């Protein structure tokens, strides 16, 4: 019984999955914190493009 408990405590197989989960969580937090700023900049870029384009005349008929 003691050897089973010792073997269980030394088993590191699940540690890798937990580490990958922590890394994925940190990456998702970084993405969520950066996206609002990127979105604001993208809106500004598209507004500049819209303002730079000449107004097209309405199609006839």
C-alpha cells in the first residue's frame, strides 16, 4: 500500500497537462487585454481610408 502511494506522489505525468493549461490561460489573458487597443486602432485606420477615398457618384438609372 505504501509503495502505491509513493508511486502516485512521484508520478509527474499529469503535471505537463497542468502546465499547458496554465500557459494557455496566461496567453488568453494577454490576448483579451490587448484586443481592445487593437480594435480601436483598426477603426481609426478604416476611418482614415474611408475619408481618403473620393465619393463615388450614384449609378444612373
